[in-house]
C-alpha cells in the first residue's frame, strides 16, 4: 500500500499511529476487503480490533448492504442461537413471534463476531455449517434457510490453547482463520503511545474547554516503558483522568505515577531492549534473592531447634527426672488412657520437635515457648538489652531474635 492511501484510511477512521504492525494490519484489511474470505482478527483487549471489520466492509462490494457488530460474550448462552439464527413462534418460553436472527437480516451484508472464542460449542457447530454451506435452521424450526453473509471474527484469547482444552472447535478455527490479521498491543507500538496521548489530551481540552496537558521528558519515558495491560483503552482513561484531576498542565514524572496503577500484576514497567530480545537477568536475580532468603530462614529455624534441644537436655541433667516430675502439675487437662505393662502410649504429633529429637518418657508438661522466652529474657538481661549481642549469644540472627521478641511480648520490657 502506498503512503497516500494509508494516510487516507487513517484520516477517514481516525486511526493514530505509524508503527509497522499497525500499518501491516491495515494493508492486509484493504487487500482482503474485495474478496469474501473469512477474516480472524487477533489481539489483546483494548487494542482497537473493532475498526478492522468496519474497514473491510466499507471497502468491499457489500458496502451498501447491512453491517452488524455482535459481541458474542455479552449474549447469554441460552439465547445466543436465537439471536444469531432466529427462532420460530412458540419454540421456547417468550417466543411470541418469529425472528429472522442476524444471519437472516444481514443477508448480502457483513457480520462482525467479536469475542468469537466465547461461543458455546453447540453454537460453534451451527456457525461452521453457515460458513461451509451458507445454510442454517432457526431455533425450533425444520426448514433449511440460506444466507450469503461475509463473516469477520475477532478474539483476544489464545485459540490454540482453547482448542487443546476442548473449548473451541479446531475445524471452525481454521475456517475462520482463512486470513489472520494481528493487531499489535500498545506496548509494542513505540512512539504511537505519545501520539495517542496527544490526541486524547486534545479531545478532552476541546470537549470540556480545559487547558491542554503536556508531558515532560521524564513523564514521556514512563509512558513509553509502561506495559499498558489495558492497551489504548487504558491510555485514554488515564489521559482523561489527568486532564480533569491534575492541577498541573505540564505532567511530570511524580504526577503521572499518581495516575498509573501500582498493581504489580498489571503495571510492571516493561524494559526497553536494544536488540528486541527478551532478557531474563532481572528475573534470575530476583529468584536468587528469594532462594537466599529461604535458605537463611531454614538455617535460623534449625539453629533455634538445636538450642531448644540443648536447653531441654541441660535442664534434665541439672534437675533430674524426679525434679521434673515434682515440678510438673499432678493433674492434666486431658485424662491419660490406661496402658498395659510394656506398652508405651503414642506421643501426640504436636509434641514432636523434629525427627531427630530425643523422646522424653517422663510425664512432663514443660512448655517450649516458656523456655524460649526465658532464654531470650536472660540473654537480653546479660547484654543490657543489646539485641545484637543477645542474638550472637543465642546463636541466632538479629531478625530471628526480633521475631522472638515480638512473639513473646518482650518489646516493652
């Protein structure tokens, strides 16, 4: 396509942008328009897929016939067959009369099926028959009807994955995908982001008679690096918010960060790659840090358990089994079941410290939390409240000691 023709199409349909992916999509749309081939438009939500079928219809021999845009995801599953293919009178509750359906009304025209991946499997079978033979049957009817409709479909789902999961018919996919058109996401359109921002800012200024907002160089870079999960629709919303709510007319980096969401799952800044290849250096570094932290936590826990076992052993050696028995309460909250001579009652799971801990056969009720609290108190007391020295004496990290202090309620002691 020559540049003049491309600019004419953009001006007619108010399309802003000069990236190669967008120009290629427009070029394919114009080339396929004079034919009757089925077209499948693929792209993320909010990229502007709905403009392509309009271009195809307006530049085709069907341009004087009817054009219908149908959002398949917004029609309830129980009524979508009736909406598309019509129904006979009395075919279901509420069917007080006949209905032609979109395929009957749009004969000789064009139907745009948006979110075609949301169609129920039964409806997919009906649609496949229309595409292959031009024939369909109304809901509740028996007469075979004919229609001559050009179908353009669009989806934002991974069709290959939907096919493998049994959610979409493979034969229908290949029938719809005769001519695929890929619409690039906003994050891959480079300077088009700034052009679209200027367009939306100008529209808001003219509509509400507001001073037009502009961007500083730093704010401009933030827009270019942002991932834009909502694509053009999200950019428009944020531009409108800044136009109305921002006191400054020159948007700087601090101001723009107040309007860009901070949700990590949807707002991570996309790194700019010089060679176009994806780099995993940052991801690898983050994983190393996480593994290092986990290893440190496991080491601290192992050290704590070792210290507790040592303390238990020292107390037993100092006091003896009889001392423990004398110090322990003579009654227990739970009555002990009678045991036969030579048979030991199983230990409760919660009393087992770990697989290597020595089993204590005496009927003691020693609380490990109390021992841990006592150890921490003594260590802090001996070191005049110096937590770093107390942690070194206990053989644990500063972070673990701080966690133990909060656990035992010693923060204000």
